[in-house]
């Protein structure tokens, strides 16, 4: 069931067939995201780094993916980049699925997901149509073998229809879809969209809030920092249990900050959202910026130790790729890749 928000806090701008971010106050980011020339320039600057082998995750076990939900506590498994497998009491959900390399230049640094081990899926959530978040090969495999409901941003339903996929629903900001007793709400992000040369911002972008059996998960998708957006989400959803927040790429900052949050801004995003647990995503999978593989996660740890120390009630969940995290069960919290525990009680 698709529900339009009766009184949305704000909606995206839409001019001449193209979406745009909206400025809500003087503290908003007053520069548009990088244009095509800046993207090309960024690519050539990063070209020597694309084949650098600095990946600290060399192995991943996918054998647990088919396991059915064993308890009433929800779980999340980071599968690399912005792909997360979320299990609730009622549904199994996949976000922005990309299982392998994007191209010769954008090879996956983490182990390829063994998608044959995936469980049955109820819903696939798409944040926007960039190819590192919406991969046609992965989507077509999921459609043929899992046949989930695809929830996509406004403007992307016709793309799915062109691929022969009809079980897709599109949403604008603050729209909700209820499926199997789970509510999915499309929420704002500061980003942009494009797949071809001439389709820039023809479709929308955003994140998703999942409400299931009294628990709330916020999947931020891909976004730059905008305090107004995230505080608005917190006001609409005042009890977020887990935030899945991108933490990279962060360098070079003058280019990346128009479209992405670095680790420190990701931490501030987490605080703005009012969430209790933070699980970082969108790092260490593809070489998009100048950051080394583990730079975003090290910066996030440093930020957490500086800003969050002494603040009770928050958890930083640094889950290795493929590790199941039961984020409402403190006994099941995983350790991070360095063997340290970041629970706060």
C-alpha cells in the first residue's frame, strides 16, 4: 500500500523536468554538486589509485546468508559499499544491491558476494540511480531468481520497466509503502542522479526509513551533509535504532563534500538523526576518491573516540563485511575489524 505524506516537511525542487536539492536555511550547503567536468577531472586524478592493492579485507564468509531469522531481534549484514541485508521479524530487505565489479576501472576490492546464497527477499530498496548503487546485472538476477518488490525513487520506475520489471513502486520524499507489516518511507538526501550523458537529475535520490515491529532503521543511501535534512528526519522518526551511514569517499574534500560526507560529517549526520546505533557503509569497496582503503573507518573511529566518549546510550558497530549484527541484542554485538568493542552503555 502506497501512502502519500499529508504534510511533508519539504519536497524536492523540480524545474524543467529535473529534480534539485532544496535550501532550507542559511547554513545549508550553497554549492551544487560537482558537474560533469569536475567528475571527469576527479576520475583522472584518481586513476593511479584505481589499481592500488591496499584492501585489508581479503576473505568473507557468505554461508550464513541463507539462515532464517533465528530470534526476534533484527539483524543487518554489510555486504560491501551500500549493500546491506536487513532481516526483521516479518521481512528480508536488501539495499542498493551491487554484487561485483562495476567495470574494468572500478573493480570491487572486497570479495564478490555469492548471491546464490541469498535468502528469499521481500523488498529491495534503491536510493538513487548511480551505477554503484543501481547495477542492472545485479537487479536482473534478483528479479529472475528472487522476485522482490523494488522500491525506487521517483523517475526510476520507467527505467525498471525498460528492463522488463513491473513490480516496482516509485516514491518522492516522505512517501511511504507498507508491505508485509513493514513501513518503508523515502526520506531526503543531498545528492544527485545520472546514468547517461543527458539524464542528469531526471530521477530523484534519497534514503529510506524502515519501521518493523517497533524497531526503526535509517538507511541514508548516499548524501552530502545538510543538517536541515537530517534533523527533519529525526523529527519525523524520533526513535531510530540503527543508522546505516556512508562515511566516504572523503578526499579530495573540495570535490567530495558536494555529494558525500566524510567520516567526521557522517558522525554528525548520525547525531542529527537521533539514532542509537551507527553502522558505517559506503567505504572500502570501490576506489572513488583519494582515500586509502581503511582511511574512512580510521577517521570515524578517531571521531567517535573524541566526540562520543562519555556519551552513554550509543553504539558504533564496525562490522567486517559479511558479519551478521543483531543490533538490538547487546550479547550479539560484533567486534570491529581491529578486535575492539565500541558498545556504549
